[in-house]
C-alpha cells in the first residue's frame, strides 16, 4: 500500500502526528495547524535550540561559524521539538 501526501490548493500537506505523553491521545495536524496549536512550545523549543547551538558554535573557529535560522531547526524538527520543548506532547511522525 502506497500512502501519498494529501494535496491542498495544488500543494503538498505535511502531516505531523503528535501524541500526548500523559494520555496517549494523538492528533494529526498540518504544519500550519501544528505551529498554531503549539505556538508557545514551538517558540520555546526554537529558543532553547538557538541557545544550545550558539554555545557549540562559539567553540568553532570563526570561519566555520554560521548564523542559525528557523530552517536549521526545522531540518530535524522531530528531535528538536521533542528534546528542546517542555511540552506534554511529542512528535511521533511526519509524513
């Protein structure tokens, strides 16, 4: 069985499955819905990521340093959100 992403207005929709740690209830959200519903947790995780990565980058020679962006955070959204946010929800999968 081949599962293809849903389309909306001609574009692909990323589906993020999140599970609540305490009740094991789950939700399937688009990326936009995820960012709206978990706005505070997302921003806290992003800020923690920036702090942690800035400390690591400071140890590198200047020519190897780079400015961090939200795109860097999103490259590994599952790990970054699950480890840097203090949410009762965690990302189980992204399709």
